[in-house]
């Protein structure tokens, strides 16, 4: 379980450029949950996740992972990095080895595992992200954009983290690439029942399609932390803080106000299609 | 850690010093340093100190920031002072016995050490006043203007200015990128702090390779973007914000010459 207690973070304190990115965020994230973090640019999303990985130290407040204070003096940060895997935005920009295999093996190697264990982990995580055996011997710079990103994600997965955090994993990908990455996240969630998965996203569609819970950040604070379904019932508030509800929700809301009897809180296209199909089959004359 | 880098540490402001014509500011800074080396009498230095203090006051930059600029130079200052103190031959004031030798400190040594330290201090303060009150873009504009007369001698002044602008523009971007790559590799368990020099140099590979790849990628993108906007360099280009000499700049020259006059009188005419 991840617990943040009144965590604040100030960039460049006591300079003319001082800015508070996080102002007292308190959260609890359960084991085995799949949580999305959304928020406007500058709402403190990236800062929050870097704090959870102990890459930044909070200006004030505490962060506990499984009851262990990672912000305490003398905390073993390398152990935290092993436990919490972070996939940065555009993670493919961090690839550096001459083969995909070696790049994925970088993390496990740093953990001091033996050859056999490393080999197993590399092949396993490559399989999870959908990279084929033939890709492993290629240079990571010869892969396509989507494949590069999957290789980078595999590099973090190979460390077998208890917590996996992804910062905008679908940024800059085409629709097919987006679906691939979101599919990987869902698969992982099913495969590893106790792994905490957190991903930052700008797209409400992605959040609706993939996550169970959602953390809505606004102006350095936690605005909401609830199930995705519940968050979309506060559509007005979301729009106030510069976030959109999915297009399909807007569409079905308008259909409903035009007198078509659709259920409330539709936020995926699949669900909307089923509801409309049901209505058509039912044939009560409205559609 | 890399986010804190500010090149030339420009402090935005609206003082007369900020508003001056950049090229003139560069010339006056050079002149300021040249004048400094003509001074020998303590009285002249006192006057020079008053002028410099007035400049700092006008600039609106806090003394704390200026002192912060001196700190990295502290060791050079101490080293220069010590070398001059011990190595200058002359009338011995006192000597320190040291086994068979003795270290002599001369009157000339003391004077030279003090003068050199004071000169260096003023030099640092003057140069940092320039960078503190001039944004990097204005600075390149000034350098371009100063190099323009050398154009017939095939000095590529526009190109130099453009390269400097691009380089300065990309320092924060690359610093941010480096910060991100270091964090990403740290998150993957990379260790940059332990081991001998060879190990540590090897540990830099996971940072340097992605950094170079991204620098080349950015250069390529920038070149394409510039070409798409029909950039062709050369002297026919105009600027959106053209800098011009104003009344203020004439006043600055007048004040500077007046100060030079006072210093000349103190240094050469007065027999104190």
C-alpha cells in the first residue's frame, strides 16, 4: 500500500523562481489496484509520482510504502527504486544499449541477479509487452516508435517491481499504439494480482477504458480519489478544472436530454454501443 | 539538480541598467575593466568603489546575489593574494623562519596582493553586473552588433549570433533532458556514486548515449523547422524587437566619462 501524508514539494525554494508544485497531498493507494492520475498541466501529477519513487524528496510530509517511510533520513533509496518501477514520459528516449536484450537487462543487472535469472526476466517481460524473440537481438534504435516504447517498459518490468508507475505511457502514439500500451497495462493488472499500477494520463478516454480508480489533481492538491464511474458523475466539476469527460459521455448526455432513454453515466464506447443496440432491439419507438 | 542552472543568471528588472543598449553595455563593461587597471592609489579605489556601489544600487540587483557570484571565485582570489604576498621581492617587513629557510614578506608584496585582490573583485562584480542585467538574447544581440563592422573581413557575425542564441536556448532544454535521463536510469537501479573512476566513467554511458541521441534528434528537428520557415540566414534578416540607442544610452556614456574624469584627477592630478 502507498500512503502519502500531507506531502508538499517546492521547486527552487528561496529563489526568485520558487514555485510550489504540490501543496499537501494525502492519498492511500491499495495493493492490486489500477489507478489513473489525471489533471491539468502543472497540477502536480509528475511531481507526485516522482516523490512516490523517491526520485524527489518532499519539502514536507511523509510517504509510506508498505508501512515503510521512504522519506525518512537514511532510508534505503535503492531498495525503493527496486520496489517502485517508474516508466517516464517518452521512455524510449532512455534506451542506450546496442541490443534490446541488453537494454531490458540493465535494470536486473543493476540489482545483481545471476545470468539465468536475468535471462528469464528479460524474455518474460519482453513477452508481456509483446516483443518477439527476433526483436531482442536488434538495436533498440531500429525498432518502430511503439516497439521502442514497449522495450523501455519491459526494461522496468524486468526489475519485477511491486509498484509500477507510468507517466503518460500513451503520449505521442497512434491509436493502435495507444491501445497496445493500455492492453499491456490491463494484462499486467490481471497477471499480477498484488501489483499496484498507477498511470498518468491526459486522455479521459484512456482513463475510462483502462483504470479502476482515478486520482484527479488540481493546483497541487488531490481534488478527487474515487472510482472512475464516480468521478464522471462530477462532470461539471471536472470541466471547471479544465478536464473533459469522454466524448461518448457528452454524446449520450445530449441524446438523453433530447429524450432518448439511455442509462446515465456511460463512459465507454462499448457500453454506449450495447445500450443503444438494446434500445434499438427493444424498439420502443424512441430510436 | 540540473533545473537550478541559470546561464549568466539574468535577473529580470526594469532599471536603467536593464534598459541600456546591449552593445553599449558590453563596451562600457570592457572600458570599466580597462579603467580599473590604470588605478593605483587607495583613494582612486575608494572612488571606484563608490561608483560601483552606485551602479549596483541603480541596477536593483540585491547585494546577496552579487556576493553569491563572487563565492565560486574565492579560491582564485585567495591563491592570487598568497602568491603575490610571498613571491614579490622587495623591502622585507617581516620574515617567518622555517627550518633552514625563512619566508620573507615584503612591503611591495603586501601592496601588490591587496591591489590584485581588489582589482579581481571589481572585475568579477563588473562582469556579473553585465550578465545579471542583460538577458542572454540581448547579450547575443549586443555581440552581433559589435561584430557587424567586421563583416567585410568575412567574420560571420549573424551566424555567430544565431549559433549563440540557439546554444543558449537549448541549455535549459538539455539540462532538463539530462535530469530526466539521470532520474530514469536511477529508477532502473543505475549507480553513479560508488566505485573507482573507471567504474564511474562507465556508469555515465547510460546517460551520455541517450543525451547525444536526443541532442542530434533536436538539432535535426530544429533544422527542419527553420527550413520550413524559409530561414536562409544572412544580413537581410530583421528582428521583431530591434534595439536602438536612446537618450538613456547617451546619458550612460556621459556619466561614465564623468566618472573617468574624476578618477583621472584623483589618480594623476592630486598629489596625495
